[in-house]
C-alpha cells in the first residue's frame, strides 16, 4: 500500500477527498492507523479561513485515536497494533520550554493537523515519543476526547483553581462544557456559565453548572448575587471574542484571575487598566492546548468515567461526508462533538 484517503482542505470551506501518498516515517516515528477523529473549534476556525489559512492545502484533524500500523527502526516501546492517543505538540524536545512542558513556546514547534497534515485521513505519522499507549477498555468514541479534555486539564492547572472558588465560563459549547466538568472535579463553586444558546445552557446545567445565563443583560447581576457581590475568583473565556474578554475583567473580583483560552483573530488586543490590575493584584493567564502530562491525566480521567460524555458521542460521520459534517455543525447545537469515523 502506497496511498491512502485524506480529506484535504484545499480552500476555506472546501474539503476534497483525495488519494494521497502514505506518510513516510523516520527511525523515531510511528505510523498510526486512524480510527476516530473529533472536530474541534480550531478545526472550524481553519475550515472557515480564520486560522492557519496560509497553510492550505492541509489535512486538518488533531483530536484522534488509532492503532500503531508501522514503527521506525529505533522504536521499541510500542508494538504494532497498540491502541494510542497522541500528544499533537511537536517541539525540539531539548530546549528550555520543552523541558518545562511549555512546548508551544518552542521555536521549532508544530502541531499535528494545524501546522502539518493531521488525522482526517487513514494514517498519520507522528514521533513515537508522543504516542500514548491505551491500556484501559475504553471505546474509540470516548478515547477520541482525550485531547480536548487535556486542554481543560491544563487550563485548570494553569489557573490554580482551588476548592470553593467561584468560576464564570464564557461559552457552553464542547470545550465550555468540558470546562464546567473540569471545574466541578477540582471543587470550584459556584460555576456560572454564559452562552447565547438556551439549549447549550441547559446542557451546561446537566453537566454540573450551578447557573447558566443566556441573556447577556442578566449575567453581571447573576455573578454578583452568587458571589456575595465580589465578582468571580476566575473567569474563563472559551469563545474567542474580544468583547467577551473585555467583559471578563468586569466580572472578576479584586485579586481575581482571567483565563485566556478562546482563540481570536490574529492581532486583536485589549486595553488593560494597569493601575487597577496592580492595586487589586489581578492576573491573566493564557492556555490553549494540553500537552505532556496533561494528556496522560486526561486519559486517566476518561478511563475512570469522570466526565459525562454522552452528548459528545452522538454525532458521527464517515470520512466521505466530512464536508457535510462541517457544514451542518451550526444546525446541531445538541451535538457537543461531531466525530469522523475514519476506519470502519
């Protein structure tokens, strides 16, 4: 076999299913036969031409699982047929940032499905050191959620959330819902969600939020009422809206924190009240992708059923219908995750 199927994004909003050469692997790499790939918010940004447009044509797809189909000559710790998930963040492995598990700051970083071809294809080649063997009896439609869960694991870790801290989460889509569940796991309370979709707000309440607000005019009063007038300890922006980032600071208590998570278009900036930030000892922290131990922790949490994932596993399309899957996403708010079933 020398070729494989791949969904190539040739231009914004246009996938073409093509036969392409099978990826070549080096002595330290493995070839993964893809079974499932999830559609991520970042994939939607790429599809719409808002992100990574300069890298087209591209095979997107970075939330995936599969089995080892081939291994490089120097790979000994992974056997053919081993089920794996993959840390998609490929750094040099030796620099200051890679040693600190801050791989996205590595000067040589690239990401599977974003900076190089990814998993909307039959096979994907990755460094063997980033393939994580799966030993638990866990279904593919759950396993494929490891990467997005790793993202919220890292966000919680970076924010340093502790028991009883109040949290506001902007966005009740797939990643917002996972933020709700992560905050509940680490003991945050109350958890308040804001989203324009009443359906998504309902799902957030089912996931563990203490309040969900679909009317923007009611949000500030709700936050003040539920935090004894102080404002939230932490506000997580998971939508990628400059307006919501600005609002986040207004909802945060003195000494509170804003978590920058949602991706905005390049070059967008915010005015920051420097004196207020200094005097109130406020802070902000960015976080976007799970990596390293975040992936292992996410896999452990999923393996032990710590997340409600029913609404993440209902929608599945074959690779041949990937264009339809992307085009209908906005019409299916009840489907928190759409998955592409690559292998039968």
